[in-house]
């Protein structure tokens, strides 16, 4: 349901950004090297593989998403020049 919700939101929405941040953290994207096998396969394939291999449960992923959302909101407060859209009714 989270993926389906995020797919309906604009790229600049705080939940979309939080989902991307969560995936970056779960996938370990910051440590990925351009000449690595992971990078050569591409980000989409890596994300799918990471989620298939994920050992936690859905609640853990939701918790990580909520942490990322709080980080995005904190960033938005401190960087008012950034265009980050706010909450949308659920």
C-alpha cells in the first residue's frame, strides 16, 4: 500500500522524498561504486533485489519510512527555499 500511495504523489512531495530516502538507506546506495556489479545492473534492479532479500517485516519498513519522513520534514523546515510539498489527506 505504501508504494501504491507514493506512486500517486508528485516527485516533490514529502512522502515521495521520504520513500526515496528510505530506499537509499535500505539499499546502501551511498556506498555503491559506479563500477560495481550492483551499479552495472542499475538502481531499479538493485532495489527490487534488496526488497526481495529484505529480512525484516512490513512494520519495520514502515518504521524506517516514518523515520525518513521525519528527516525530510526537518530538512524542509531548515531549507525553506526547497520546494517540498506537504501532507496530503489519506
